[in-house]
């Protein structure tokens, strides 16, 4: 345990600094957490390099990090669900709990969502952090705090597969083999998908996808979406009923529509350009549904159960490890596109 609170702060675009800030005290319903592991997400790097994602603009210094786990170090008033010493995964978005979206269980759509490291809300790449107790999930003894941190991206996969309707025997195409494409491979297989084909422009990422359970891998070599859709059908022997697009690249989204079987579903996970041209008539006349996803809702318990039961192994996603003191090196590694998931250890040993 540390008596100081070293914290990674994005002071402004391009400027991450480590500073000691006061250890936060938990309010009613919150817990103080001695942070254990925080994974770096593409969005953390994007805020660092570009200072904004869409309408979310870094206008004031912001603590980075949202793929996190910690150990409960103090309880706020009224917290009975956790005790000091519990190891927890931290679901980073806390909604208002009152609006119609929250009441319908689709709290990821809450307009008052407070999501770690989405400006102006601070993240948790620090030694200490406080969070709503009901968005902390106790880890069983057989799960590490690294696995706890990986429940965040895994929850994106759980939500995407739920929205796509992946089930026993599904034939699934996943476009893009970054961390998000890979968690979708894991969740699609765990949901009983019979065949999973994955595409990418990078062979090393495809090799990783193969080792994590993809049946087929296809290197994207053309920007012609019809040509790529035909290659996918040739490789799979059938058209996929479900496509989960995880690259955000325009040609890949176009391919996703052409490749999907009539009556099937394309789920858009990747976030690329705000406005693009799509073969929308092709999708309409073939009744290919196009669905968006935004993060996840009620997926942490499923993701946790999948890992705890051994149904899903997220550990191979971690390719690099750094200490909190080396946060800048960790961000540079992610920015260079080296490896898959870069994990930061926050606790002082
Ligand atoms: P990433 O950049 O690591 O992975 C994207 C992958 O797509 C890379 O491996 C890249 O080589 C590949 N790619 C690029 N062009 C391609 C093409 N034409 N065809 C096939 N593959 C191609 O990013 P990530 O962390 O895995 O996240 C993936 C996407 O998901 C990002 O756009 C991210 O913003 C988005 N995302 C969305 C949500 C959501 O809630 N909707 C949540 C998390 C991430």
C-alpha cells in the first residue's frame, strides 16, 4: 500500500504527466480502491494524441484509464455489498439510475452517464480512486486482477454478441482483429458459434486471432468490398449470418454488409468516420439488419462468470506490462500498435 496517490493525468493534448494528488475519500455508496491493474484502450491513446473523440473534448486536465481493477481499501457510508480487502473489477460507467434508459436496463444509453476517462470525467489510472460500490464486481479467488481489468473490453464483446444474437451453431464474421475483434472471437465461441472467420490487414493480428479460437483468418488485400465479400464466402463455404464489424474502417463496414447472408445482422462496433457511404439498398432489399452498439449494459456479471468458469481465457490478450511510473512508455507502446493489450500495474509493491 502507498501513502501517496501517484496519478496519470492528461494535462492537455499530447501531455501526460504523473503527479501526486490527494487520496480521494469515498462518499455515501462509494468505495475507495487501491488500484491494481489498468489496461490501455485505444480511446485513452486517442485523447492523448488528439485531445478529443467526436463531441467529447478534453478541455481540462483529466485522469486517464478505464479498464481497471482494484482492492477495496475503505467503505463509504451505507456500503454493505463489499468489504475492505475485496478484489474487484470496476465497471467504469456510472449512469443516473433514474432516466427511462436506466429503468429499462439500457443504462449505457443514459444521457447523464459518468464514464471514466471520457471528458470531463476522471479515469482511474492512479494508486487510489473512488467508485460507486454497485459498479464494482467482486472477483473470485481464481481470477487475477489483470483478468478483472480485462472484463471491460470483454464486456464489449458480450454486448456485441448479445445484440448480434450469436448462438449455438452461428456462422460469424468478425472484421478487425484488434483487442475488440479478439474479445468478440472469444465471446462468439463461448456463445456456441460453430464458425468464426476474422479479417484484418495485419497478419500478426490474424495469427493471434487464430490462436484465440478463430476458425478462419483472411488478410484484407483489396478495398473493393464486393471482392472481399466473395473471398469471405469462398473461405467460409457459406455467407455468415452475423457480422461484427470491429475495425471502423469504411471499406470494412461496406464489406460487412455485402458479406452478410440475406436476413442476417451486421453489428457495428468499430467507430470510424462520422459519416460514410454504405450499400444501404443492398442491405434493405436483403433484409440485413444494421445495429449499433455503445459499450455495454449488464454485461460485467456475464463476462466475469465466463472468465471465472474457464469458458473464456482473456490472459493471452496481454502482450505488454508496465508499472504506473512508466505510464508514458506504456502509452507509446500502444500508440505504435505493438502487441495487443498493454497493462499497467498501479499498486506500489
Ligand atoms: P484497434 O485499432 O486495435 O483494432 C482495429 C483493427 O482493425 C486493427 O487490427 C486494424 O489492423 C484492423 N483494420 C484496419 N482496417 C481494416 C480493414 N479494412 N479490414 C479489416 N480490418 C482492418 O482497435 P480496438 O481497440 O480493437 O477497437 C476497435 C474499434 O472498436 C475501434 O474503432 C474502437 O473505437 C471501437 N470501439 C467501440 C466500442 C463501442 O462501444 N462501440 C467500444 C470499444 C471500442
